[in-house]
C-alpha cells in the first residue's frame, strides 16, 4: 500500500498552558511502564489504524525501547480504563534535545470526549519541560486517523517533511482485540462428550 508519512515539528515552546482534560478524565504519568503494558497500549490504540510494525517485537525489543533515557508515558483514564496514551522519547543531538512524540492516540473509549486536543497540548508542554529541549517533533501518516495531522497542526507543529513509500500493511486494520493479543478468529468451543 502507498503510505504518505508527514514529519511535523515545533522549535518554540507553546505560549499558553495546556487546557485541562475533560471532566471525569484523569491524566496519569506512570514512573515505570513495563513491556507488556507498552505493547498493550500500542495495540489497543493502534489496532484500528493499522499500527502493526511493532506487533512482532520481542519482549527484549520492547525493553530496549523503554530503556531509552527520558522515555515517558502520559495515559488518560476514566473509571480506571485507559483512553489512549502518549509516549515521549528525548534524543540528545548536537544542538540540544529533540523530543519525539513517539506515539500519540486515543482508543475507542477515548474518542468523542474532546480529549485529543488537550492531551496533545499536555504532551507538547511536557516535552518542552525536558531540560535542553530545542525541538519537539512527530511522525504521522496516511494510515493514522483523519484527525491526527490536523490536531498536530492546530497545536503549533508545522510540516517539515513528506515521504511516500510502499508498505506491507494489512488490507484492513486488525482491530484492538487482535492487536492486543486476542485470537484472530472465533474461538473454538470444546464440548464435553458423553
């Protein structure tokens, strides 16, 4: 499938504080995320949007990803259920720290709550709070939700690169159930024999 990937960036911090998340939503910032939970969030949020590149990762690959210094997660929840997540990952470059919004998205229970904009504002503000930050950036692509790129641009991230590639992706999204480890087809029911 032909996939268009856009890189967006900001080189100046926001001038206004982030809006609060909607009533009934709590924004958690766990101090440690294990590989199992990181993989769950990736599949839970990305399953409906064809996020598949990391589904085959080993636990060690997830550990390596999470071990990058400064990696952090922000997880909105309501009634104890995650509504989405943000993963920030800083990288020290010659001119300072470049913070990637590595993953950002809402799961089905988080959609339609007015959460996307405020969550992204919190992510950007927290990225700029990392000492030495000179750039905050993100990739989004034509496989992501239709609101992704407009949300980034509305929060001050500007397009700086476009790339078109041919990718091996499923014809249809796998869905959160399969992407989080559920079986791909109907479960067989075993019945006792008499």
